[in-house]
């Protein structure tokens, strides 16, 4: 992405899209009393509250009545159906990591089969987006958590902490290509969750080879443990490598969430917050998902940046948009065109 002299003027930036992740699948209900929704009614109300606070994208996971994360697609179908009625304007984004299912004391991190994971493309009603990982990757969400972060939570149990410390995300080339194919066939947009520049480069190659021909909605996930850490140097290099035609959201973990989001707001990028990312405000003070959204709205307002309404968010994300061919996609996304024989450099598109 390019930054020129007026790039930090809020009136020239896109409206701020806030993604809410209020279903905290890694936590047990007692870890955030009053903020972890368990019943279906509570999960729907959580979406309504986040939308009313200023979020226009909802990152979705589902719980069973016993408080455990659900792997049943029927539960996702039920929640999606109710959300379409309760928050019809909100962009509904299903978390592709629903397959991860640590169960019981000391259980190993297990994923469902590839075929089962592909069934996310068959949810009914359809979500607007499904998040997708690129390249199999370590995802040790414990690495950046401090003793203060986990005090009083289920992560104090060594066996559960071990489960999440050893977590990996399977996303090999064949699975990614097939998943993207199925999502497009069902007119569901992928939202790319990227751990580092190597994964961003793979996404570019998917476009250059015609495997993916659609808008680029990306999240830089700075959670450490196999992903980038929240260093501003990592962040700025990743931002520099993202093409101008993409929408970029910044995501981090625990008390890194707020400063990373504050930088995103100032630079014209987008934000994500909620109890899936952090339980905390200031040191030792809890912050609910709704309180986190309200805080980002206040910061953006102080900086003079407008908050995206539902129409603005949908326009920016270009939902249900697909490109005709590789050359068209590269041009619209802001990538240089593929070289032709004898070509020494790249020309800009008008």
C-alpha cells in the first residue's frame, strides 16, 4: 500500500470497518462472565449489541448449551438464519477455524477431516464470508499471553494451555485450492487470515495462476506463536506489501489489540476486536466485546474518521464480486500484470 502526503487525512480515508469477534471460542463461559454467550438467544443478542455499538462485520463461532464450541453445521445454520433476521445488514463471517476442537481434559488439538471442513461452503443460509488460512502453520496462541492475561481463566489449567500451545492450522495447497473453488461456486467470499508475508505471497500467486479471482479482503493476524508478532516493523512491512486494491484489517491478541487497532485507525486501515482476541482493557481491567467496539468508535471519532455503516462496509468488501480473468483481477487488485515474453518491466494500468 502506498502512503502519500495526504494519506493520513481522515476525510480521504475509507470509512472504518469494525469486525466484532464476540464469541471467544477458546474461552470457557466462566472466563468472561456476562460476555460469553451460550444460549442461542444470547448469541443472537450479542450480535445485535455489537452492531448497535458500531461493528458491521460479525466473526461467527457457535456454542452448544453445555458451553463448548459447536462443530455441528446445523447449529451454524440455525444461528445464521436467526442472525439474518436480527442483524440483516451485518456482514456475516464464519470463522473457518470451527474445525478445531479440543475436548476434555488434556485433549490434543484435533481438526475435522478436509471434506468436513469444506462443508462450510454449504451452510444454509449462506454467510457472506468464510475465513480461510493459507499454508499450514503453527498457531500457538499462548506464546504472547502473560500471567495477567490468563489469571482466573481456564488457561491456568496446564493441560488446556498445552492443547492451545501445540495448535497448528492445516491449510495445504490442495485443500486451499479446493476450498476456494467451493466457496466461489456458492458465491461466498473468502476472507484471508494471514500470519506473515510468506502467506501474502502465496495469495498473490493464487491470483496470478487463476486459482482465486475475486476481491482481496485480508487480515494481518499478529498473535505470535508461528504468526507475526505485533511489532510495528512487522506491521509496516506487511502493509507495504499489500496491494492498494485490497482491504486490510489488523488483528492482534490480548493487550496488543488496542494499540494495533489505534494504529490501523490512524492509517486508514480496518480493525477487529472482541473477546476472541482479548478479554482486557487496561491492565487488570476486563473489557467486554461491546466496550471494545465503543472504544474504537471513540478513537476514530477523535481522529475524525467516519465509521462504516452497513452499506459502506459491503461496498468496500465487494461482496458477490468476481473477476473475469487473471489480467482483470491483477489490475483491479493493484498487482503488477504477469510478465509477457520479452517484457522488461511493468506498465501501470489507467
